C-alpha cells in the first residue's frame, strides 16, 4: 500500500498481454516498435521502457532527445527511432546514443549530415513520406529526388522509409486509408525500379496494425494499443468481433481525505455551480485539474468509492474534487477512490471520460500529470 494521496497503478501484466496480442497480429517477420512518447501515453516513460524491453519488442519509437536520454539511463538499449523534431545541437549526442531519426525533408538530412560530420559519426535516418496527412514528410513526387540527394550526403544513411495514416482507425472510412497506402506502395515500386530499397519500411499505427495486415511491411509503430486501448469505439467493436482483446493497463487512484454531510441548498465549490437539493454526504478527494482531472468533468464525471459510482459535484478545483456519496455506506477517510479504472464490479474507462469531455482517450491519458507517482504491478 502506498502513502501517496494520488497515484497511478500500471499493470505490467496487461502491457505484456497487449504486446503479445500485437505480436500475434504482425507475425514473426515483422518488427514491433511501440510508441512510448508522451510519457508513454501517460503510463510513465521509464517504467514502460523497462516493461517493453522485457517483452517481445524490437524497437522503440519516441519523440525527443530528452526521452532518449531517459530510456538509455534506464539501461534500455533497444534500437530507437526518434519520430519527432530534433534540435540541431542534440543530433550528434542522439546519434551517439544509437538513435535513428525520422526525417521530413532534405534540409533535415543536410543538418544531420553536417552535425554528424563534426563528430565523425554516421546517422541512420528514416525518410517520412507525406502520403496524404499533409503534416510532416516529403511529398511523394519529390521522394525519389530527395532520396538521391540524401544518398549523396556524407555521414548519413537511409535506413528506413515510412508514412503515417490519417484514418486507419476509422472503420467506416477505408477509402482514404487505401489512397494513402497506394501512394506509398506506388512509390516503393518506383524506388525499386531505380534500385533503391530501404532496410525498414513502416506505416502502421495502432489502427493499421490492427485492421490492415497488408500495411505492416517489416516494422509497425503502434502506440495506444500497447497500453490496452483502442483508438475509438468502432475499431474496438470490430476488433472484439475478430477476437482481438486488449487489456487497459492504467488505474488512476486517490484517497478520501475528508467526509461530511452538507445540508439542502448548500453551494458546492467555486462559482456555486451546484446547489444541494437534499442533505448530501460528500467525500473530499485530493485530486484536481492540476493532476489532469479535467474541469469539464465538474458536475458530470464520476469517481468510484466502495465499488460504487459517486458523482463529481461542483467545479473541480486545482487540487480538490468533491463527490456525492449519499447512499454509499461505510466510506472512511483513507479509502481508495478510482477516477480511471476498475474498483469492484464498476469501471470508469478512459473512453467514458473522453466521451464526457468530447475528446479522445489519447488526450485523457497523456494529460495525467507526469509527477503523479506511478507504480508498476
Ligand atoms: C508517426 C507516428 N507513428 C505512430 C504513432 C502511434 O499512433 P497510435 O497511438 O494511434 O498507435 C504516432 C502517434 O501519434 C505517430 O505520430
């Protein structure tokens, strides 16, 4: 039992289950490169890096040099692909820590080449092709020319070619996925006809890893699914019908820090947004928007206490939330309360919270304050 007032428990077993489930989907000839950026989608970078390093994972995708340093400090020596932008000054240091870089333009390649030349290093890069997301990456029409130019640079070597899908998780929209996929495969054929091939070809995020085996090539980059969540309800339903089961791995917990009964017609919280209509038993929870409990859940969301749902009443404050526990017996100070996850027979999923906030489970999870202690069990 922890002494913390608010903490997060991560099930290592469930993450390992999800790794195996994805591994089964991709088969033995494809490398698994989970994304553990964004503090491992809120699950804690250091802890998750160690868990995946003990699982059947081949590579790790991260966003930044800072994340690279953290995982190397943990003794995790798996190959790493930095999929975010890297500052010029950190390129050589990242290459020295044996990271490969996802690059988005010839200018990126030139900068990496120059920086690595200064340190007598050679960087490995993966060129991102913009097949339709219109975000980062080289336009397909410029790809051949860009690759030829990069091949002419010193201290840099193209190790991979990749793209990113905009709609792979939208079950009702296969059309745009196919367009992007065809752009990539057409380009790969053109490159092949010119004698150009890269060691790694990758395109699949969680949606494509789950739905489109043809898009796996020889490396996949799933993020959210590693932690046990599906990108949306439709793909969850689709996957469950196909027998693909993922197990959510995060539980956000706090402890009841106060109990009282307030009379009818009492205001609760800042702005008096809620007025009691009866004598109301409340529990005070030492968690607030500072921790990532979004104010949008005020007067709307729930906490679990004694295995029952207790409605959040009044505005969520920075560090405090009040819940209505009328009718829930035997609540004591120090009792555990769950804001995301299971307690007894009840569950508050990240998806439920996301639905209440009009956002996606990705945001709910990654918003959880980095400083909340995380325990891997
Ligand atoms: C380039 C890239 N690849 C893979 C992923 C993983 O996506 P998901 O979490 O949907 O699996 C992301 C996520 O943002 C990404 O930016």
